[in-house]
């Protein structure tokens, strides 16, 4: 008798064809979660890892102790950054679909995570982003042209052609290189923070991963080291509910919140509404102050929803309900901040439409400038010598020999191209005289691997290939054996002789 399996499988709330269901998301009323002092012990803040910090209510009002009381001008800047991020995403998505770039990842619905946190941190703080944090690049002032050139892998590519698309970096703006390997940035950020603490600096590190990456060993290594050495670091888990096609319950979100892992390691853990710009800003500001004053690390879970596909290689319609992002209970971060600004009299629909048009024009102009540095199909192109740079201080001899070979081949190709261009640019009568002198391009195309031009000018096509027939390797060997095709080369021979006569 077959026994029934007792293995538990996490429940996926809605599959394709089913009605979206977000009843599993634990919500707290806006303004209901208390704000502790930054020096409070981690063991005394356990409720923060279970509740949900929220500031904006359903009416667009900012309420509760976590209200950061930002100036209206700062909120407008935040709205602009989020809208620019979305506009840039939409344009790059279209470019990928049109074959202009090879790959892209959007951050639709998650713009407040990067923009609010980036604005809450100092420019001197070191950021270790994930591949859906392009809002951090926008906040730190990276020109859109530079981001686009990285996607195009052209002559202005910040990564010099060595990285996948969207793997941006900026040393000048304290943005660490994005990695396609999951969770590697977590221990790297902790190590950077430990080094800053050793040097007595008050700068901190902040890093981001998705909730699915919390299943990686690097996640736990980072939490252990951060807790033991009280590193000044903010560890962010962006819970957008899906790790490609895998629901967040399979990463452990069904049993406890991801923020609850913080207290388990002896550090503060906070769960925050990731679509609430004000709440994200306030929680990040609190964690930064705690880190700078010696309070140690903080693990923040940002509860949000991935509104688009995981990447341009993904189709969410195959594993989740259609239009489920429209039913997400925490709404759209851009619309919520826009509604709040309108509510306090600092924004309007007309100003919003004008800014949208302005950003559309900015993105379009940036793309036009970016393609001038090269595209996937047209030059200019990166110098192949770049592959040998930035690795060794002094290049070893074996790499020097390889570089010399590449340069020699490149120079040969350039010389051949110059000769081809010269032949094309010669007068027509001169080209005809050259062709009449015995260099027939058609004859060279068919028989170039058999004999020289002078030898094959009067050669019989069958005699050239006789040795191959005996071996049975010539492509026409079988045809010659068929009695119904006594002369398989008749048409070819007539065609070549006709070319010789002309």
C-alpha cells in the first residue's frame, strides 16, 4: 500500500487563469507601528520584524511616528527620480524588443525601494546594488547616456564590454559593480563596512538582494559576520514575491517574514511597505543613524511587488495570474507619492503631465546620443586590446604574445579592407581591364582551394577533383556514380567556360 506523502509544499496563491489572491500578505494600518530609539536592543524590537511600517494611508495622508517630514521640494525630486527610472525602463524594454539591445531587467513597481533609500543615504556611503536597482544610479546622478552605453556595450561602455547588460558600476559615485551571481554583494558589503569601521570612518555600506537570494549561503555568511562585528551596514531584502517563477514561500517567506531572520542573528530587523516612499525613506534613515552611532547592522525587508517580468527572457503569464500587479494591496509607488503631493497642495495633474513629457524627451535624446558611440550592429567598436587591461599590473609574457597576435590579425584585416575599398573605388573601365587580365571572381569563388588562378584558367573541372571521387569524400561523388546522371558537372563546366570566354 502506497503511503500518502507528508512533505509540505508552500502554497502559491494564484496560478494562470485564477483570480489574484494577496490575502497572505500581513498588513498593518498606516502609522500604527511605533518608532523605537536607534540604540534600542535588537531583542526589544522583535515586533518590527513582523509588523509593516507604513506612513501613507489610503487617502494620501502621511501619518504616524515614522513620518520623515521631508520638504515638498525633496518629495518632488523623489517623484521625478522614480518617474525617470520608469521612463528609462520602458524605453529600454522597447529597445530590447526591437533588437537594439540584447537583454534588460525592469524595476516596474519597485522604484521607491531604490530612490527613497538612495536619497536617505549620504553620497559617501558605499552601495552594493542588485540588478533591479537602477533607481540608485539615477539618484547618484549617473547620466542616462552612460547607462545606455553599458547596455549597448559600445565604445563608451563603463564596463569596457566585460559585463552583461544592466551590470552597471561607478567608482566615482560609490556604486559597486553589479553581479549576475546571486547574493555575492551581501558579504562584500559587510566586508567594506568592517573596513570602514576599522579605519574609524562614519560611512556605511548598503546592499540589496531579492527574497529568493536569501536562500543562498552568502546571505547567512553576511548576517553572521555583520552581527558578530557589529558592522555599519544596511542589509536590504527586496521581497517582490517572485524569484523569477518561484513564489516567495519557497524561500521561507511562508513561515516567517524575511526581516525576522535579523533578530535570529542578533541584529535589528524591520519590515516596511516598499511602495511607500516616505516609509522607505524613514526606515533607511533610522537604520543609517543606528549604524553610524555604533548600533550595528539592520536587516530591512521591503515588501513590494514585481510588476513586470523578471527580465526580457521571462514570461510571467506562464506561472502567475494575469494582471495580478493591478490587485497588489500596496498600490503603485509613483501614484501614491503623486497623490500625497497633490493632497498637500504641492503638485497637480498638469505639472505631472509636463514632467512626464520632459522626461520622455530626455530619455529619447539620451538614446540618440548613446548610439553615436556604437550599437550592436554598427561601429565604432571597442578596441580588442581592452581585454588585456585592468587585470595585471605588469602584463605577463604569455598575454603579451596573445596581444601581439591580435594586433597583427587586426592590422591584416585593416589592410585587406583597405584593398577591398580600393578595388571598389577604381574606375569601371579599370576594373573591367583587371577582370579581363585573368582574375575572374566567379572562377576564384568556385575553385580557389584547388589550384592557382593561372592553373585553373584552362583546367577541366572534373580532373581537379578526380582524387576525391576515388576516396568518396567529394560532395558530388555519389552523383557521379548514378548512371542516370552520366555528367553531373555539365552545367558547371559550361558555365565556367562561358566565363572564360567573356
